[in-house]
């Protein structure tokens, strides 16, 4: 009498534990990154609203915003360059003009007259429009 063994692969506890640990780690990293993004954008809205309603002009706030970002990202710029060849002058111009300085100035000027709670709603809607127009210029490419 022949006995047939099942062909179901045996689960190895060490490999499953490592995969479970990696999944849990990725989940915590994802949730942490999401919370950090929310904290940054909420902090930006409140800080900018406070700045423009006290003693800074919208131009000053925009200057500080780009000065800080330039200082933080300067090592990346020095290592990789501007990326004009990869992105193209037209796409860079659209991104700078649509989501760059004009966006910061218009947002900061609007925050002088609107409460910070309104900024989140307007910002998300307006920024989604800029992203949509910017992605329209992107050419599809193989990954």
C-alpha cells in the first residue's frame, strides 16, 4: 500500500518571522511618514498664518520657505545637479511657475485674510489642480 505525501510546501518559521517583521516595520514606517507629512503641512499652514498676521509680509515668508528648503537640499543639488537634461526646461518652468514662488506668495497673501482652517481645504484643491496640469506635460516612459 503506497502512501502519498502532500505536496503543500512546508512553512519555515524563521522565514515567516522575518517577513512578518519586515511587513510590520514597513507598516510603522508608512504610518510614521504619513503622520509626518500631515504634521508638516498643518504646521506650515499655522506658522504661515501666524507670520503674515503678525509682522512678516508674504514675500518674507516665501523667502524664508525657499531659503530653508535650499539649505536642507543643497547636498542633493551638489551631488546630482539640477536635472535639467532629465526633466526638460519646459516641465521645470511649469513646475516652478505653477507650484513654486507664485503658489507660496498667493497662499501667504490669502492667509492674511482667511483663517488657518480654510487654508487646508483651499490648498489641497488648488495644489491638486497644479499637479494635474504638471502631470499632463509628463511623457510616459517605461520603468
